[in-house]
């Protein structure tokens, strides 16, 4: 258990509405990541953070923004949700300096109607 | 750019039979390789990892994987499958740099028949 929680765990929203997903960690890890999981694609990196206010884009960042104002929280925002953003979203942390292993949260299932 | 290929989308084995899940990677330098397992509706759990050293690595739940540089492979094995092993399995590789971004394969779904 890497001390990662995600909220909400499930969400249904309508096209065009903003959505924010939250990832919270309790172990003060520097690196945090957001992935989306879709059938036939595995997991793909959306954005990641390497410290407070330090973020960068991943492979599929279009339509998403992130913020990290505190070490423990990493927020993923869909400014105007589209049906193509229906997915399962996973947050991950990298376990400590010098470690390369990522540990994942339980996921958020998002349905955009 | 690095990539990971899992050629088998779906595999069915009988309980008690041996299992091998294939993973091929494309990466210029020495890769950091991982296998994760995902049970239905759950998050990803780390099974095992390879960074360097002994090319045969042991993981949790009786799984092992062998790194073969000449074949660019990191196949996952288990000598005797249990019904509880039914899940989706993902192979992943870390790209270079300090960010340690993971590139995943598309996954292999394992079904276990009794």
C-alpha cells in the first residue's frame, strides 16, 4: 500500500462540463503521475509532476491540465470534458529518490455522456 | 522512442498448468522493466521488476521473469497457475531521465479454467 487515494472513484458527467480528479499521497513522494487506461492501449501517461508547481506533459496531454500546490495533492482537470475522455484514470507515485518503481492508486472511472 | 509489445491479447490456461506471458521492448539503453497485474476493477499491483544484475527475477505470487537482451524480451512465467491468477497483466519499461516515465504494453488478459 503506497498510501495513494483518488477521488472521486466514480464520476458521470456531461460533455462540456469541467471535471477535476484528485490524487492524494501520504508519504511525501516527489514524483506523481496521471495515466489513463483504455482497452487496447494499456496505460498512457497524461501529465506528471516532479515537485510543487513543477509539472510536465506526457504522451496524451491534450485536453488536460494539472496542478500541484502541495506535495501531497496532484489534481487533474478536464477543462471541458468530451466523450473521448471517458476512461479509467490512475494516479501513481515514484517510490523515493533513486527508485524507479511506480506505485498506483485505485483509479477513477469517468464516464462522459 | 521506447515501446513495449505484448503480442497475446488473451490467453486461457487450465489451473495447474504452466504459464508464459510474452513481452518485447524497444529501447536503446539498458531498460528498467516491470510486470504489473490488474484484477478486475482494481488498480495495478507490481509483480516484479528488473533493473540490472541477475537476468532471472523473482516476484510475488510465485511469478518470475527472465530478461533476454539478445531477444529484447522480458517474459513472465509461473510454473503452476491458480484460478486466482486470472487478471490482466501489463509489461512496462521506464524511459530515460529522472522522470522515470513508464511506457506500457497493451496488456494480456489471462483466463484460468478449472
